[in-house]
C-alpha cells in the first residue's frame, strides 16, 4: 500500500510513519510512505529517518491544491494529521487554525476525490465535543467546541463527513484523547513541565489544576489509527481513549515525582480563557469493532517519556521557551 501522511514530521504523524516503515502493524507489509509537511515550528524533519528506500518527503502546504494534484495520484490511502493544534495559540489568533484545519482538510479531500484515493483517515480530537462534568462522550454526542482550535477541528470533521456523503469518499474520522510520548513539542503540558523541571525551573499550572484529562500514549493512538485505516468503515467516527484520567494537578504531581522535584516547583498561573473542565471518551466502538485496546499504562508511559526527554536534551532545548498550556 502506498500511503500519504500529511503532517508526518510532527509528533503523532512521525510516530505513525516510523511504525509503518518498521512494519510494526503488519509484519512484512512493506508499505511505501510519502510525508507531506509544511515544517512549521511543530514539524521536525529529524523526527523521520534521514533516508529510507520506502520514504519520500515533500515539503509543502496541505492548503496548496496544485501541489496536492501532483502528489496524490498513485496513493492508495491518506492519513491526515496536518493541523494547527495548540489551544493557547488559537486563543491568541484563530486564523491559521481555520486555514489549516478547515481549508486544508477541504483542499486535501477534494484532491483525494479527484485522484481516486481509495481510503482516508482524518485524525481529529475529543475537544470537538466541548466539556462535560460526568459520563463519557460517544461518537453520537453533539459537537460543542469551546476554543477556536476545537471549533476548527469540528469544522474539519464535518468537511470529512460531507465528502463521504456527497462524493462517496471512503473516509473515517478518529477523535482521540490527550496524547503524550517522546518527541512532543514543548508547548504541550507534559513535555513543557518535564523540560522546565530538567532545567531546574518551576512549572506553570493553570488555575487550581482541577481540570481533568484522559491520557493516551502516542503508540496506542497510532495503532488505533492503523486499525481504522485498514478495517474501519466509511463515514464512521471512532473515539480513541487511553483510559487514564487525571486532574492537571495530579498529572503535575506525577511529573514532579519522576523528575525528583517537590510541590514547591508549582507556580499557579491565571486560568486559560474558556478552559474546558473535563474530557472523557467512550471508545467502546473501536474496541468492539476493530479490537483496539491500549497497551501502555500512564505510569509506565509517563516514566518512559520523562526518561526520553532527559536523554535527548538537544532535541528540545531550542524549543523549550514556548507559551504554557495543558
């Protein structure tokens, strides 16, 4: 199978690409991969192999229809990661989020229809559902996004649905909980807190830290995505959860312990505008239909993630001075 991976130099996309090239999901499959990435601040060419006989890299914008018309023909499938994804940045200015997440998805899927691509997976987020106090979202829950980022992703999800319903495109949407793992940009809460502590600096915790998130290791997420790519149904949405739910304060305390720091290193900062209280997904559908189950516990995965940042200071030090945000 020849697969186009948009945003494949980013945190999640590059993990998926490396796994495909290593035949992790289908031993002996020898999939050929094309990565399309704009290499914004969150994309890093070093996240991918410097050279591989089954990897091609295209430096470009998913919003460029002429480029997509050149790149897409001949591909059997697309996994669409490319997106602006940081809530704080979207609060400061949402235009780039609408452009990349909504217009970029529209441009990509339109080109996929014209190129007769056989299968597409659109990677989204549980943040499109908004916030909830109790229970868990199912795939039928209403979309009630609260941040410009989440609104742009909800818009892209609907664009994907429209291309299935109108054009018959074989596309599925996935909505995952908060990801973590090696190579995540230091603007996100776990690598930000870890890198601060490794430099002996305090960590900025929003408000009282009672906001709750469900955590999903990037490896589990990518395995779920490949299940959806190879076995998912057209027009369907699949929630992907990790099963480990913590308050931001509890998460911070675990990171402090792993870094050998104490609670005196916490600095409470003014809360984010419109900060969602809690995210939690019901992922029974992907478990029952496709056999998904997470393999990484948060205790094990978080310890390994902290160790990776400790062992790779050269990877993150240039990008560590970025705005805070869970």
